[in-house]
């Protein structure tokens, strides 16, 4: 049975506990340092948490070659320790969430794993619907559904129409009082981070981006 903090401890137990705490602190600092060195990259479907992904990915390129849409790129030297690791630039080519997610079985190193997700109430998802690469975020200053000094607000739902799960992951919310147009609203709990909305957005620069998952 574990001892309470106010119970007397042997000297060896004390230093063992202290060592465990210190090791955990150092491990967290190392992880933060490693994952914080490079840019935030949007990883392919099924990627492990960033630190574990970086330690398991052998830069073999097999996931890139398995992607039928050529959506997977390799990180440039500017990515630091993430050099030559796979990532996706949705403005160039998004992830199309293939039914079988062929990039995952192509990874023999276990850096990409078949997605599963526990939902509230005990139900579960797996496969493309369970992918959580990141979360889309709308930029009001760029989205044409918001008016600016240079332009009037106009209706647009291209991001919704191109989403693999329209009206679930993203929808057009009703206009607020005094507004003429509704705006895109992302449901973070459902969004896969595939970037199809980013690819389709007519605004330049794009009015919607995907924030990569880091943990």
C-alpha cells in the first residue's frame, strides 16, 4: 500500500520517490524541447503524439509512396529534428481520408496506427472518422462571409460542401443580429483535420487553416 505524504518514510524510499519525480520532470522537459524545436507539422492519419512519432518514424518514405493522392510530403531541413518526416500541406494537397488509409499499413515502424476513438457514452469510432490530425480554424478577417472596409459580406459554404462530414465537422451558423450572412463554424470534437476545407477555400490567403495536433 502506498504511503501517505504525512507518514514517515525510510531514507531510501524518500530518495527513490525524489528520483522518480526528477526523472519525470526531465523527461517532460526533454519532450517539450524536442517537439518545440521545429515547426508544427500536420502529420498523416494515425500519427502518434509528436514526441513518440519522432522517435518511431525512421524516415523510410513508405507512407508517402503509399498515398494515392500524393498528399504526403517530407519535411525540409528547416524542420530541425523533424527533417524528412512525413507531413501534409492541405493548401497544396489535403488528406482525402481514403477508406483503407493505405499510409498506415505501409508504416512498419508503428509511427502511424489505425485510428480508434472513444466517444462520450461509451461508443467508439475507428478508421477515417476517428482520424484527428488537427482542428480546422476559421479566420474571420479573411473569410468572405464577414464584411470588411474593402468588401461586403457574401454567402459562401464551399468549406462545408467539401468537408467529408458536412454539417457535422463544419456548418454555417445562422447570422448574428445585425449581420446578413452566416459564418462557418467548426465542431472541434468531430473535425478530422484533413484540410479539404483549406484546399477548397476560395480566399487568398486562405480563410481557414488546420492547427496540427501536438499531443
